């Protein structure tokens, strides 16, 4: 079965700074796939390549049979309408109410009547448990609630692909568990595919079908949560345990500090 989303032998970098090296990974229909790794490992860059904000230096990104990097602007915008995005910290429109935030994509991309939009918005808010907060402004709700509103907005058009950039960042344990449950439940209810960029191990392993571990721009390991938990690979063990000691070093490569400071050896 062809993958719904695939990154094929992907390479990308900025001038003078290679970032991603020969990345190959897939997400099939109905799956929740997690991209995990430390800060700066290239996870969010993969999402930008998927959305067509960046173009790969080598390899390709394919979404539902279409090569993203080969699309013109009109085709790319059309493709993006089939993606729901939950940004880190929600990224709500601060001058719009909860209701109007969720209604925004429906008003922008459909010609539905206002009564139909109202019903759809209330249904989406009900799905994330916030129908009673429809009239509130973003400043009047908590960070966890804001993330749930953003999730309702991301599913407003019932997209077949849902993309989450650090959805658990900054949340208290209850809100974190709620968002994790909603990601899995909404994915299954919509028959969608979800790609989750995160470094929160426990909650991610509870909902993901497959996990890809990335470090220093390279794919280091992949498998189901059960397979990775049983792994003896030093990188996997270090990442899952949060140990300072292992293949991933705290210090970035650099000359000896005495050399940089001009101290004679």
C-alpha cells in the first residue's frame, strides 16, 4: 500500500549549514506518526518541507501521490487546504473570539451559509469539550484551552492530514493528557493521518502507531513504541531515558576553548 505521506531520501540545508541528511520515512492512512528528537534536530523543518514552505535540496516529499516540491503556487495552496495544522502554543487570532477562530477556515475556504458554519463550529468545539467557551476571547482562556481551540480550528475542514508542531509544549499534566487523547481520538474519528512533532516520550508513545527518532539531521531509529522501548541501541536508550551520557553530546563540536581565547598551550 502506497504511503499517504512520504519523505524520500530527503536532504536540506541552509547556505553553509547542512541540516537534513538522507531522511526517508512514511505515514500511512489512519496512522498517528511521531517525529521525535532533540531541539534543532530538524523535525520542524520536515513540516515546512511538507507544507511547501521550503524545497528540498535532494529527494522529494510526496503527499497523497503529489510531489510537494514540484507544485506551482495554485496547486500548493490547494494541497494545503487538505492539511490541518496545530501550531506550537496554538497561534490563535487574539482579536477573534473562540467561535470566530474556529470559523475562520470555513469562512475563508467554503461558501457555506452562516447557519451551517455556526453548526459546524459548535460541533468542532463540542469535540474538544469547549462549546461552552465559544463566546470567550483567547485572553480569557488558559493555555491548555487555547491549544484545544486551535485543534478545533485545525479540524474545521475535516482534512485528511493533521500536522502537530510540539502540541504538548508548556502544558500542565492534565492538559497534556487531554491533548494527547484528542489527537488520537480525532484522528480515528476522522479517518485521518496525523504527524506529530514532539519530544514528550510518555504521552507520544501512548498514542503513536510509529515513531521516528531524529538526531543531528539524520534518522537514527524507527519502530513502534513497543519496539523502541525494547531497543538496546545506545541512541534510543539515551533519548528515552533522558541521559546526558550517550551518542548525543551536550557540547557542539568546536576547537579547544584555550585556542578560541588565545591562551598559549
